[in-house]
C-alpha cells in the first residue's frame, strides 16, 4: 500500500516502513539500544531525504527511551543529579548541532554531512564492538578472568567537583557536561539518541556503576531528543508525522519479539551480531558515497 509522505515528498510502501520500524524494534529488544543509529540510515535506503530522516527518527527515540526509562525508575537505577548535568550539556550541544545543520543545509551540503557522519561513527563503533566481542568470546572459552576497571583516573582530579550519591562518585562536572554536549551535537546532526556514545563514556570515562548507566542515559536522551525534534520541526519543518507514526507502530510490535529472542542468545553473541549489522550498514552507506552517481551533472538555463 503506497502512501505519500508530504514532508519527505516521496511515496513509500506503508508496510515497508512498518517493517523498518519492526526491525529496529527487534534490535532494540535484543541488544538494548534505542536504534536511532540504525533507523536513520535505513530510511536513507528507502528514499527518505536525510534531513527528514534525521528529524523524524528522533520521535521514535523519545517514545522508546521513555518506555525503557519507566522500568529503570521502578528499579531506582537512575542517577537524577548526573542526568541533569548531562542534560545541561546536551541542550547546549543540540543548539550547536542545529546551527551546524542549518548552516550546511543553506549551502546544500547537509545530506553529505549526515552520510559522512554515519560512515565514520558506525565504522568506528562497529569495529570497536566487533573486536571487543571477539576478545570476550575468546576469554570466555579460555576461562580467563577479565581484569577489573580502575575506579579512578585523571578525570577525577579535575576541579568543580560534585557528589553523585546514586553513582557513588565525587568528580568534576566538566567531563559529564562535555559528554552531554557531544551527544547533543550528534542528536541534532545525525538524529540519534547518542546512547552508543554516552553509555561507554559513562562507564569507562566517568567510572559510573553499570547498573545506573543505562537508566541515567535514557533520562538525558528523552529530553535531548525531544528538544532536537522541536528544533527541527520549528526551524526546518522536516518532521514527517505520518512517517513517525508508522515507525512507532512497527517499533512497538518488533520490540516484543526482540525481547524474547534476546533471552535465547549469550551477551557476547548478541554484541558481535550487532557489530556485524552496524558494519554492514556502514559499508552500504560508504559504497553509496563512493560509487559514481547515475547523473554526474545537469545543465540549466535561466531567463
């Protein structure tokens, strides 16, 4: 069933969009990711303009993150003080990202910027996940014990310290704010929640306990993604409501299947499968950038 998306100015099969939302929902249930870093490039592949894909995918991130946050609130695994600090940086980063996005859009280069960002970040994140998963599988098979992380590093020696009781930390607010700024910029330019950057940073850079990392990250992502959606809707008018609704319906249904599938696989197997998927999407985007387009140039006449 073909439907016309007014903002994207394209006709797309509704069942295809439901399927894409379902695929990302399955991945979210299996791997515990928001899926923003996958749904946006998948929308590129079906003909949705990058500007519309970036702005619209954040709607799904808000909904899925809010649903997941409720479970963490029940378990009391959210560090609200850390979340507010991250959010302060995230809102600033979103504003910076929107300025960059709008400036390049005025130059006609925003599509190239978005695609390049995805190639770089998906390549780096996918590669790191793949090798880390391989190492974990080898260590599990050999029976070796993984060394514990050091709780203190140079980050803990910076000024402007604040106590985060839920996380059991007494550290400078500078690193969390900078992490929030980086995630906010990514959210505005790439249409992602930024969890795939924030979660490792919170664990390995800030030294937060793993049990409160995901919930605290979701708390920040909800507000930053909502703020980014509002900025795109009011400045660029690139949020397509019809597209957002179809993706949400598919995502909700797919997440139920993904949750049950995820319980049948080991953590190392899940991570390596996700890494392979990320690298495949990265490779597809890179090929589209490198291959010669069908139309090299066009000639126009003005009166």
